[in-house]
C-alpha cells in the first residue's frame, strides 16, 4: 500500500507538469505582453490583425526563431528588425497548440468592439433589486432611522444622568 502511495505521489506531479494550459489570453500575457500589445505599439509592433498581414507559417517561424530569419535575409524579418531599432525578439519556443491559442486570442481581440451611445456601461436593472432599494420617500428607511435616533438620544440621556448621579454622590 505504501509503495502504491509513493508511486502515485511521484508520478502525478510529472504527469501534471506535461499538461500545459492553452488559454490564449494567459499565454499572450506570459509570453508576449511584455513587448507587444494588441492595439498599441510597444517595444514591438501592435498585433491587431497580424493574422491578416502575415501567414501563420511565417508568424510561427518568426516567433520561434526571429534571429535565424533575420540572418537568412527574410525581407519582412529584416524590415521589422530595422524598424524597431534593431532590437532582437527573443525566441519563444512555442508549440503548435500554444501558437494556435495565442493567435485565436489575437483574432478575438482584433475584432471591433460594439460601440454604445452611452460610454458608461450600466448593469441591467433587476426587478427584485428595484423593489429593495432604500429611498428617502420609503418608510422602510425612515422607520428604522427614526427608531435608531430615538434610542441614541435615550442612551445619551442615560449616560448623562448616570454621570450626574456619580458626581452628586462624590460631593
């Protein structure tokens, strides 16, 4: 029994370490966000609609080996290298599923956002919440408030009365 438990303890962490999270947003944040943004130019170019500008094979090869592409004389890679002050992009060593997840995230973020006439997004009112709101013309506000004020006055009066009695006893 102990051997089985030890085997399970040692095998599960190795098995779980092989499973990589393929969430595109998380991968983008961990691997790309330091130098790239979707809408704005940072250290590297903005990546909005990058899938329309370059094919996926070129993007995959550039992400995993930009220095090799520059040395090989790829015109697009050399142009990017020159445009961004000859700053080398570090090789990311992405797997194909990771690359696909990041590209899916970039595609989804590149889609135009719905523009509203009202710049402040307000939550939809709930019929239950609308009935519970406390208002100044609502008796559920004024009755407890009035009771609280009356009790507060009684407590202050009692404290003053006790203080006066204690001073009277001392004299």
